[in-house]
């Protein structure tokens, strides 16, 4: 019974009810359900016109969920992967860079909380922060204990 299948719009709304999705993400996830070419674009146009799809909300959602744990570089990658407009991504990343040192210090404090005792531990702490997407200068300042400089 193929008639029990939800419509493209219904599938999109189900995805949007869980979290914010960009139009590109929805296209990627729903493309395999499109039976006639163009129907997916029409459904997404309608949802976008009604305010269900908003790139600005996607940016705010990602930043709010991820900023406490990740650096600007990693968040920039996530936003770009969602297919958002480059100027929106750049604006969000610039705003994050202002608080990068404080966020990196907090992530480091929760994980380690003490200065490294030797070069191996220092390298481990620096790799940890780098894997979270924090910049080199920020990492050096946090691990060296110079976050107040």
C-alpha cells in the first residue's frame, strides 16, 4: 500500500519537528522520496514561504548547541556542511571568535583543570583543544595558563 506513505511535505515537517534543518539538508534527506522531478522543490518552497525553513534559525540553533564545547573552526565546518549561505556562516564565526578564549578555557578546565606536568601531557591537552576546533593561538594561551593576557 503505497498510499500510506507520508507526503514530501509531511516528511519535511517530521524532520523539522526534531531540529532545525537547512533547505540543503532537507533536499539531501528527502531526494530519494521524490517521485516526480520538481515536487520536492515545490514542497520546500511552500515550507520556506510559510517560515518553517529558516537559515537564520539553523545558524542560531547550531551555535547555541555547539558553542559551549567547540571552537569557531569546527562550528564553521558544521555550518558549511549544512549548505548555508557563506555570508551567514562568516557572520556567525566572527561572532564566535570574540568569545573563543573564554570558551576554550572552560572546555579545558572541565576536561583537565590543571596545567600540564610534562611535554606529553601538554601535547595531549593541545591536541584535545585542536580536535574541538579551537585556534592555535587560543590553545597555546589556555594550556600555558595565560588566558588573562
